[in-house]
C-alpha cells in the first residue's frame, strides 16, 4: 500500500448505502423498480398521504439479516426511529430509519490482501425521492427556477453498512468496497452498482502521525461514484489534511463533496447544527427476528466470496483470476459448470477473458458447461466459442441461450473429420514445395496449408485439428 | 327515532327501504344542521346512490350486511375516497383522498350509508370543536354550549338525531368526552383493536377510532363491524373479534368494579361517605363525581362487587400526554409543507413555501402543539421531557395492571365537567384539563367508554366512564348495558324539543 506521506497514515471509515433487491418498497407494496414514468410506482404510503401507514417488508429484513450474517454481525432486536427534517423529496418530512438499535452490529470483514475491517453496524432505512431542479445548470440547485420531484424511489429499502475506521489507505478502501460488493452479489442482496447509485459510498477520512492510534478530526466525503473516485478522493483528502497540519492549521469536521475537478469541496455550511429530533416510530412495532428465522436465513445463504475463491483455487485458478470471477459475480456459474462436467481450465479462462459482459451473471451453468464441452470435442474453435458466449450473454435474459442452437444458427458446424482430411490432402497436393519443406522440419510453412484449408472452409475449420492432421501425415 | 339495529333489521327484511330511511335523516340534517354545524360535508347524492344499491341488493335477495341502510357519519379526519377530508383545517380544505380508510371500507361493506363528514377541532387537537377552522359545532342540549371534542361533530350528529351512528377518533378522550357532553354512548377500543389505516394521524401511539351511538347496543354493533386485524396497520391486533352483542345481556353479578379514588374523591368501600371529596383531583365537578358513585351503587344493586381503588399514576397522565402527543404530532404534521397536496402558498424558495404554507394553513392551537412537541424532542431536552413522559406512560400501565389484579372494570367520570359555554375555557390549561379522566386509558392503550348517567349543572348530561383491561371490551360492554338499564332518563335535547324529531 503506497502511503501518501511516510510520516503520516490515512484513517478511513466507510458508510456504504446499498439498495436491497426487493420486489417492493420497505414499507409499501409499490414496486421497487427504476426507469419507469415518474411517480407511477407509488402508493399513498410512498407519497406520505395523510392517513397512510407503513408495513415492514419481510424480504428486506431477510436480506439485511443475510448481509449481517455474512459480515459476522450480531443480529439483534431493533426498532425504527423517525429522523425529522424538511425536504421536498422526503414525502413525510421524516425518514424512517434504524437509529440506536440497528438490526446488525459488531461484525467484521476480511479484505483480501489487506486487514480485517470492523463493521460497527448495518441498519435498514427508507430512501428518499429524487429532485430535479429546473433552469439551473445540469439539474443542480444553483440558479434553478423550479423543481420536479419523482417519488418512485421514495421508500426503496436501503441497508447502511458502517465500518469502523480500520481502513488504512485508498487501495484498502477500494478493496473493502469490492469485497463487500462481491458479498452482496453472492447473496443476491443488491445489484450494488456504484455508477448507478444502487451502492453509495461516503468516506470518513482523517490522518494521524504514522504509528499512533489517535483519531483526529475527520471529514465526510460524499458523491464518490466509482472505485477510482473513491481512491482519488481519499488520497486528495489525506493530502489536504496533511497539508493543513504541516502549515500549522487543522481540518474542521465537515461534509465535503468529491467533484469532477479532482478535489473535494466543502458543502455550504448550515447556520445551525441539525437536530433530527429522533424518536421511536410509533406506526411500527419492534423488530425482533427469532433465532429460528435467523437460522433459516443462514441455511439458505450461498457460498460467500472467500469460500468461492478457495474453491476456484482448488480448480486451479490463481488468486487474481479467482478474484475477478468472484467480483463479477460469476463464481457459482463457474463452479457449477465445472460440476456439470466442463473442463476447469477452459471454464476459468472463459470467465476471466470472455465474460466481462452484461448478462454473464445470468448464464445457465449447464449451458456454459455444454459450450466448454463442445469446444473440447472440437465442435467449436476457441474463436467460435467466444462468439457463441457473447450471443449467450445477450440472450441470457430470456433463458434462450443454448450454445448448440446458437452455433448452428451462426453456421459453426463442426467439420466432418474425413472432409477435413480430404481438404488437407488437397492443400498438400496444391503446394508440393511447401510440403517438402514441412516434411524437412520447417514447421512455420504449416501456415500455408492451414490458410488453404481455412479459405476452403470460410474459416470454419479448427486450426488445431488441421495442424494435427498435417503432423499425422508427415509422421506417417 | 330508530336505533341502528332496528333500521338494519327492517332494511334487511324488506320492511323499510334504505332510501326512505336516508331521506328521513337527510331531512333532519337539512332542517337543523345550520343550527348545530355537525357536518363539514353532507354527501347526499353519494348516499342516495348507496341507499339505492342497498335496496337493490335486498330486492335481489342478497343481504347487504349487519348495518344495512344505516346512515352513518365519519369524523372528517377519516379518509373517504373522492370526498373532502379536511381535518377541519385550512391546510386540507380542498383535499380529497384517493382511498378509503379501512373503517370506511368496513362500514360500507356492512351496508352502512355515509351521509357526511363531521366537524372536529383542527387535526383533532382540542376538547370543544372551537378549534375547527370552519367554526364550532353546537351542543344539541344547549346551543350556547360546546359539544366537547375533538369529535364534537360526530357526537352532536348522533345526539341531534342526524345519524344513528357516527365514528370518531380518540387520542386523549376525543370520543368519550363529547359523548358525555352530548348525552350519548362513545367507545374508545383497545389500541390496535380497530385499524388506523386512513385515519389522519394526530398522535399515532394514542389515536384510536371508535363509535358513537344513542345506546350501548348500537355502539356494540358498530364496534364489532370496525374491529379486527388489518394487515395495513402494523399496530393492529391479530385477535378474533368477539360477539359484542352477546356481552350486553350477561349481567354484572359477581363482577368486581373498582371506583378510581383519585378521580372520584375517594369513593367508598362498601359504605357510603357521600361528599367526601377531600382528595378529588383538581377541576373535577363534585356532582359529576357523585354521579359516578351513584352508578357504582346501581351496579352493586345489580350484583356487582364494588370497591374503591387507587391508580396513582392518573394524576400525572395529563402532563405526560401533553408531551408525548404534541411530540408525535410535530412529526406527523410535518408533511403539510405545500409540496404534494393541500394548501400551498408559493415562496421564493422551498423553505419559504414551507413556512408560508404552514403559517397560513394551521390554526393557533395546532401551531402551539407543534412547537411544544418540537421542543420536547429537541436535543438536550429529549430525556427531560419526552423520555420522562414515556416513563410515566409505563408507570400508568403498571398501576392499571395492579388495579386489574383486583377488579374486572374501573369506574370514573368521563369529563370533569358538563358541557361548557363557548369561550369559557379559552385558557389552554383549563381546556387541557377536560382530558384528565380520559387520558390514562390512552396512555395505557386499554379500552374505555362513556355511558350517560344522570345530569349535572344546569340539568346537562353526565357521562360515567367504564375502563377495562386490554381487549376487555366484552366485560366493559356488559357493565355499560347494566348502567344504561339503571340510568335515570335524560331530558330531551333543546334542539330536539324545537322539533328535530318531529317527523319521526
């Protein structure tokens, strides 16, 4: 881990908000779905209409429990509070959130290649709507003449996962988020996309003299929407703090905004401190998941990234490949495909090299296995296999991704071996001088025959097989 | 005037038509509501359509339900689809909800016919309806006096014979106190017994919907219709609803009845010590306490075992309630910000729009309570105010539990006074004391009801309050029916003497 300055160390704690992958919202039956017409996925509850009441989504609680268990947290009886503040995209002008009694607390996450990071808590809360300011530049509030609010997002379940300040660098922070994301994907708890906002990271950053264990004044940096900006924001902010200390000043505790200019900017400071007047939400009853429920959630949990990496390692994948596969959410796919008879090396190779594609996570393991088997049987060349995989990913949404059918559709018929032998014989007859050289040991002239066969088959032949046939004839 | 029970019976058997029943009641409203102002909205056309479909059902041999053709009024803080639901506030003067409250659905499904929405203190904050933005409701017994509140419109509507049944909401006594002042029956069920879905919230942990009726049997019938589990209200109790009507005839032999000493001046233990009101809580009329003791005597005569019981926490109820309820209200009423519905006064920016809208939309009492509640929840004050009030709430719960170890039901006055004149209690503390006897049941969540029992000052109706442990509605109704049988007849309301029931 490169340090920003050798005599200083960076101290980071992360607050990660993830949208939970439920069908409906945290407290209403409205679809929890994006991209629809504004204000269509709403009920009286989402709009905070007078008289409406919240009912807690059981599935959201299950996902929160699963994430908590994956992060080695204690799952505790909890209650919801109201956080009171006025904002137009907050329909009730209070947010229902867990406050001093979160459902998950005191866990940890082992970050691959780095330290164990403590998890202080993970709690459920509802998301707000989305405000678009009219007339200002880029929908920002400055210079706006009006605003439109879309409440489709209002009430979407969020899980806020708060780490302890155990992260020592930008790279570690990035690795922590990647590992957390891999866990969320493995659990199906969230699609956890930073760029699309279904995963949002706020970083609490401070610095201290190297080797000390004090905690100095921190700044909270928001608007970090990629791993790259997370790393850059941490490095920038750490340098800023060091600069302040070195010039005899001190940072002030504040919220800062990571900006496209590569700096953090203080948000307009409020005239008075926020007083959210938290109190227990009287419209909901205490949430106390019974041990049996927790055990059922635990029993239904799939293998987690650490275990998946280990199993991929057993198949021969190196750590980097295993990490890539896990972070793409493809570990189960690969493991299951191998379980269904696919060659491990080829399957890992495809997952790493050919499956950085949307839809890959939706592939069916048996279909991936049969693709790998077709390739191994010589029915597809490596290039053809890659092409077929691409089409399979495109069609994975419909489940209509049978590799045999796709290969046939693309005209990737495997050459009949007698037909291929005939074409090889023809190529030799057409190039007698080259054949003499080849037989004399000049291996590189093999290209002449391979090229001729490829030309004759419009690229359908498997070069590897052609080479084998040439070698057989020479050695015969 | 017919009871709801009789109307439903007649309509179900085809003896009377719902349409005819409706016209009779609409006629009374037309004639006299200009004097009373029980209604914010009368939904005559919608009611006629509903009555016609009830009659059609009967003629096709279908049963429209246990309240077939019974005209009903809803307090104007219960959501009615497409019908203004104003909470008697400028803030919601023009707002019509896109959905029906669960109780409205239940009543409609039982065959009741909504005739209108009744007046209340703005957002149910008050004990007289004087805080309605649309003007007060008058007490049918004396038009110069208040009907009580906040459900004063519903109580007056039943007392005036505008409807046989009405629903109200009770946060600190808002059903029981107006029932007492208007000489009718009012029930606050166990918290969670009746769904709050669609009731515009005042203080969520206290709010509970309940019925008003001229007699105990009608109130029990209405209670049975609206009770039951609602998956839309997380605080709703998933317990089966008993046959409340069956409880009415049971008799009180052997039932243990405890008279709350703090609210009656000591009561008695077997022997009478009339007038011994030395430790009566401040502000409770001596002759009202006396009616409660007479009611206890009547129950003893009917075979109940009567004693006196101390529930010390009731003396702190008022203080605790006026911290917790405004705290919840300050949050519940935040949503009226001009953004989505209701009143909007435009401003230069969002903050100014919020400020101007709330300044124009809320009346003084609502503003006072929002400020009180905001203060009680503020950082640095939370523990001293909201936190301490919650401890009093637990204490109240404990004191009631102790009392119910020895008694099946408890008795107290409903209201510390009879109906008072407009403006007489303009000082907020004097007004808040109207809730002294009713608030403890809201703090504990237990059921309580008011039954008329004799008169007090100026021959005005007095209500006796019967309190029962959680889900003890049946025992409570058994005692109420016995008291009703023993009660001296009430004089006719002033308004009725003027001819309101002349057509019946």
